[in-house]
C-alpha cells in the first residue's frame, strides 16, 4: 500500500508521544495496524503483542482491529516462517485490543483485591441505572424535606417546577441537568456559571439576563409554527361560505399571534 508522507511518518515514528488527527475514511485503522505490525516484527527493538494497549470507541471497531492485525501476522508468517510471528499470533486472543470500558473492566477484575471489590460484579444496564438514579434522587429530596433549613430551599423549587401530583418534574429537571453537565469537560464549572447567570442587580432588566434570549427564540419558533397552522386552516375555511364566522375568528387569532 502506498502511504502518504504523513501516514509514513506516523508508522515510522519512535521514542516519542504522538497525537494524530485524521478525517473519517483517511486510513487511520490501516496506519495503526501497520505501525503495530512493524513494532511487533522489528528486528532491533521488537515488542510483544501483550505489551500493547489499543482502545477503540466500539466493540465492532475493536473486533475489526484485532482481525486486521491477525491477517497481517498471518501474511507475515506465510512469507518468513518466523517463530516470533507464530508466538504473536498465539497471543493475539489475549491482546488488549478493546474499548476503553472493556479494558477498565479487565483491570478491575484482575486487581479487585486492592480495592476490596467482589470480582463477580456485573455491569448495570441502562434501565437499572435509571432506577438507581431515581432512588438516589428520592432519598436526596426526602433528606431536604425532613430538614427545616434545607426544606426552605427546596419548597420554592418544588412549587415552581413540580405539580399537584408531586415533584417528579423537578426530579427530571435535576436529572437532565446532571446528565448534560457530565457530558462537559468541567461539569462543576458549568453548573456554577449557570447559577451565576441568575444573579441580578437592582437595575437589571429581564432583557439583560443571558438566559432570556434563548427562551424568546423558542417562543418565537412556537408562534411561527402556530401561525403556519392557522394559515392552512384559513385556506380550508375560506373554501366554504358556511365557515365564514369561523374564518373571521381564526383570522383574528392569527393576527394576534
């Protein structure tokens, strides 16, 4: 395969930390496989496949990577009959080529005794995690309701975001904020900055608040959508004289919108 200069540099580079960026379909996997094979077959400074850690985003990508490495080793073995290559092929099933989560799970299971963890632990599914999160939220809310000082903080929130059936809506809001914050690089910083956006001075108008414009934009989008509904309704109402009264009513409402 003919490599570009940048790909060749990534394959041949040694004794330094590399950070490579490439677009989709640019041959990242092929370059990485070639770099791995050359390291494994290096005559001067060979490495063992068990010394490599290759992490991917998905299990499918990890399986593809492992398959490509196996094919490349098989091809090299058919050409040289080198016993070292045969050893690498034999060790391939135990090589650390997986998702980052799978590797972390492997480390935890192997060294469970250092953190006092049962090695037979299981990974919770999304439904189970949702139930656990809801239980934790319920416990936290209850601890606030049972404390007079903390209840004074929670009651206004419950009145604003809750309903006559309970505070499930508030819990869902907290859960969404938590989920979004965790997707950011600095979640606590975002939460604190978001809270500061609600601090106002005595002369602050509502239009000065940073969160007002997104709300206005949302309301405008909803109104424009409603206006388009009215336009279609008015078209159909205008086709029948019997609907003239309704037409006038709908026209007035559209004008108000």
